[in-house]
C-alpha cells in the first residue's frame, strides 16, 4: 500500500505546467512609494520584487495594474492601459523568471464610488474591451499568468454583488462580465499561462462566495484567491461573516477554507497570516492549497528563510499547530 506523502508549507505545488517551489504566495501589495507618478514601473519596484523572489517565495502576484487611465485607485497606480507600460512590467517578469519564481499580474479596475446602477451598458462594454486588451499586454510582458481582481468592492466585485448589482440589462447577470472576459481571452491561456481570480468570499454572504467560486471554476479559471467583497452592512466593521468560535485565524481566511470544500481547483487563503505556524496550520490540515503572506513580507522580505527555521525548530521540539 502506498503511504501518502506528508505535505507541509515547503512542499512543491503545480498549477497546470508551472511548478511552485513551496506553498507560500506574495499577494498583491500596492507599493505606491515605489511607483512613478505616471504609473510606470521604477527601478526601486523591480528591485523589491527581485528581493522577494530571492527570498524563496513560491509565487508572486504583482500588485493591481489598472486597465484604464480613468479607473485608478490613485494617480500613481501601475498602469497597463497602453503599450508604453510593457517595457517596465517586463522587467519585473524577467527578474522573477531569473530567480525561478512564477509570477502573475493582477489586473484591476477601481469601479464606481456611486455604484454601477448609473453606468451605461455601453460603458461596461468598453471596460470589458479594456480588460481584454490588458490581458494581451500582460501576456506580452512575459508573466506566468493573470489574476483578475474581483474583490474589495472594485468593479468586478460590484458586478458580482447582490447588494450593488440590481441591473436589468445583460450585466444584471452578476457573472456575465467575468464569464465573457474569460471566454474572450481563452486563446491566450495554455499549459504555461495561468488564469487566476481574486474573489470576495462574502459577496455579501459566504453562500454567494461559494456560488461565485463554482461559476468561475466552470468558466475556466485555474486558481481562486479568496479575499473580501462587498460586505453585508448588518455585520460589524471588524467581521463581515459568521465564523465558528474555535476557528483560530482571520474571518477572511475562513472564507477561503470553506470555499475550498466546493471547488476542485487550487485555493489561496489570505489576510493577517504572519507566522509560520499559522501558514503551516492551513497547509498541514489540507484546509487550502496555498497561503498568502503579505505585510509580513514587507517587513521581512526573507520571510521564507525565517519560516523554515521556525518550522524545523517546531518539528524538532514537538511544537503543536494552532
């Protein structure tokens, strides 16, 4: 009888034809201080991503890159709305490839503060075209894949949300935009180019998050990154979903754990995961496939080396998981 191999935080993982050296992901972390005023990549930003890659992380997801000049988070957000951005973005893709670190680029539209009810169907059609064009530019840059930003109350999160999307046209089908984007770009995704999506696991409920996850899986996504969406206003500010009292990590992590039970493709959990023992708890208990470590990577770019030492010490001393 074949004995099942033990899986831990440092076990290799494969998505399509791409191998990750471990289960740790750098999530999209917008580094405004390292971005040119015109949204262009700077040498400082390239250097920072190279340092993260050298640190041994399994995969990097490049911070939100805006598909339209009029849809930015702020003036100096990285752009990808025309070909002038390809040169700078390619430098990041190249330096990560040099250090054998698969890297996805997250594509983003900030959405509309007043909601999407007053946005015309023609305008949304135009934004869809802007996303499609950005997908093709991302492929030219040399990244290993794309992550669609469909969380955090930005455009696609607004469209996915029952609270915000009350439309009666074709975009009233809350997954129409996402399905259409995937369908119209499927020709650029081969075995060595990954399509991921960051979704709101509470859109506004966990049940809706599960529905969205199942639908994007059926549409052809390879990887789901579960974060927060448009919250139910009846929940308190610090917690947007009901979580069992004995769950030891953040409520957003819980969303990822629950969504993994309903899909077959890999799931990334994210938020407030800082310690090796927290990340290991999720992997060793097979609760998710990959763990995103964000802020801790900024303060400690070589977090992986530190985590390996913590892991070895815990194993040698019989230390317990959470």
